[in-house]
């Protein structure tokens, strides 16, 4: 279709498209979004919705990813890691979509390390004023309140910081069994 424009005429480019001018001809093309390592991306494909943490490009429309959730054919979201998918209709994820993927990672015992761009094991950390439990040198479980002191962080780093008393008791029992062997 050819449209003749006069000087001063304007045209509106649809969202998701761009205007390319070559040899005095304006062509409207679908805008191809480039993603970078660590971007949270949403796409629809193969009858489902994908939320991914983008890693790198594989081909024209393929991408490697750090993590992905997928929902299609009335299935529940599933998290998988370090693979690839086709992304013809991709865009930057909304904050809600990003949070959904982060929550799915937490539920799978993982977390996103944005600084180092990698998936890590999720490590719970108490908030200020929140109780946590530790194992003392006699393998008794004690309750402390998190106050962001260096003492609190030392316990967390050493792996001696538990969310529940039951978790701490289970770990103490595990240590005692190892010692008794």
C-alpha cells in the first residue's frame, strides 16, 4: 500500500513498531527488543506464558536463560534453570511478573544474585526484631532476636541461624548423629 504524504504530514507508528526510512520510503517494522544478561523478560509462546531471567542470545530468536517459569495448558508454573527457549514475542517483564518469578525461585529454594548475575541457594535472613534460633556448644537450641549486630551476621554466615526451633533441633540431632559415628 502506498500513501502519498505532503510536507508537514505526520504518521503515528504503532506501539512495538519502528519506522525505517530508506530511499525516501518509510517502512513500519516490528521493533526487536535487545535484552541484556539479567533482564527479566516476559513472553508468550507455545500456548503458554514464560517469565525468564535472560542470559544470552543463541540465534535469531532463541535465548539462553538463568531461570524460567512456564504456564501453559492449565499447568502450574514450573521453574527450570540454564536452558534455552524461543522468544518471538518478548518484552521486559512488569514488576509484578518479576516478583512472581522471584517468588517461584524462593519456593524452589533459590534466589537471584543480580550483582553476579547467577542463581544461588536461597538463604533466609531474619529481619530486625525477628526471632531466630541457634545451636550452642552443648547442642541446645537457643532463641535470639535479630538486631543486625555483627554477632547476628556471624551466626548467619556460619550456618547457625534457623528460622524455627524445629529446624534448629533437627540440625542439632543431625550433628550429634555424625559425632557419635
